């Protein structure tokens, strides 16, 4: 273990760059602004982020279309929840981190650690959970309780310097690049959780509608590593190339195929998928069709549609005669993130992102909003 004398020293500026949301709602845009660097509370760490992924969940919260209170209700100006960087300052009570440790920020910043959900590896559903840079559940007092001094505004990973409770940041292992680790914090750990809860077994078909996007392409890699047979449903040459490179056994272009459902069923042995992992909300309308005649198939709901726009279901007799399960998962737990990072450490999760400098964040977010991004875009704060 490094001694205090050997710890690296970091010059912490008074201000740093951040992507700040302006005019939240349907006409939102993001500007890169200089903002104050926060000060960690006694139980917090200050992390200098090197990278942050851009996730479509950020778009939903900037649009305010999930049926929740708007970001401004909670004082959120900089969203983001896929950060990777280095610890540069410790709160007075922190003993489990040291200066220079690599750390990641997840979609959940803090939980209560004292409820049944936290004890049972489902802490992301904790009623006291604080959602990083998106929305804080509970009152401002609970935000203060969990996040030290983050009472004026909660910040996400679009800001280079960010405070995190020391007991919920994720250690990043050596050998995992920040541009891989950032997307692991949300996209890989989220789909890993869904794969685990699906209980699919090696050799079974896992279909990923929207599998060329950030979450889906991580699912393709993880499914392949778990011995599953990934099939991707998406559109475009860039997404086909990425999906094939990352391990998809079959790519079905829903714009080129006259009957994409039939093509998927045929690709899955002529019977249908064992599991369908829906990461693209537009794909919910076909999700049940992809199971074909397969008995005991699972449809896993991951992607978040705008509130009131999607209903997923069918005749109850179909559920009964096919032993069909439709199940939702949210994001990954601390354990899920650790496991996903270990896949990356072993070289089984590779870089799936395009890297852009912080000053190009606004343009990158517009591309994401228009669904023009294969894989992920990751922002390099140091470029």
C-alpha cells in the first residue's frame, strides 16, 4: 500500500469545464461552461474525471419526458452518469480510498445501505437512492445526507470534477482504460444485470433489438463471453460492422428485411429467441414477436421510452401457453459494476466508443439525440 509520502499530488483548480443544460425540455441544448469545482464533504471523495460516456437516459432527462419532475426541480444543471477518473482529494473521514486511486461514477450516486433492497443486491431500487446528475429521489435534506455538500445543485459526470460518497464510488482495476471503464459504469453493468436476471444458459439465443447502440453492444460482448449466441436487430452499415466485430452471430437490418421478425426467428434456429433484451424503446412493438414459438422465453425491458408512449403485452393465454416472462431491470448494482469491470479487465469488453474532446460535447449530444451513434460517444476532458 502506498504511503502518504508517496501519494501523487494534484493541483485542483477553482473552476473546471462542464456540459451545462440550457432551456431544458423539448428545445434544450448543452453549452460548455466554466463552473466551480465542488469541495468534498467529510465522507466524500473528489474525483477528477478523465472521461464520461453520453447515455440516452441523459437525453430523456434533459427533455423531461419520463414523467418525473424536471432536472431543474432538483437543481441539476450538468447530467451524466458514466464517469471514469482519479481521486484527487479525500474527505476527513475517508479511509477506504487514497489520492491517485482510479474511481468510477455510476447512475446511482448513493443509497441508504440500511434497507432490505440494499442488503439484497438490489440497492438501485432503494427509496433513498440518489441518481447521479439526473434526479434525486426524496427531499433536498436527503441529498445532503447522502452527498455531503451537494445541496445547491447536484452534478453529474458532464462536469470534470465531481464529488462522490466514498462508500459508493467504484474502484477501476488496472488494465481497464478510462474510455472502456466509463461506459461500463452504466451501459455494461446495466445489461449485465439484465443478462444475469434472464437466467439464460450457454448456447441459447440472445436477441438485442437496438444492439448497435451503447447498451446493446455491451450486451452483445457480454452475451458472447457468457457462451450465449447474440443476434442484433438494428440498421445501418456502421452498426452492422460494430455488432459483427463485437461478436454478433447474426445482424438483422430491420430497414432492409421485409419481415424482420421472421428473419430473427429463422436466425434463432427457426424457433425464436430464448431471451430478448430491449435496449431501444422503438423495438418494444416487436419484442414479443422475436420469441417465435420458443417456450419459456424471456423478454427483458431495459430501454426507457418516453412516458405514455409504449405498452408491452399480449393475450394472457399467450403468456400461459408459452410460459413467457416479461421482466424489467433498471441499472447495475455495485456487484454488477464490479463484475462488468472484471470482464473488461480480462479483455472481454472492448472499446465501443468514439472519443471526442469536451468542447465537442454539444454536437455529440445532438447526434445521440438523433440516434446517429453506433456504440457510445465518450468525452475526453483532457483533450
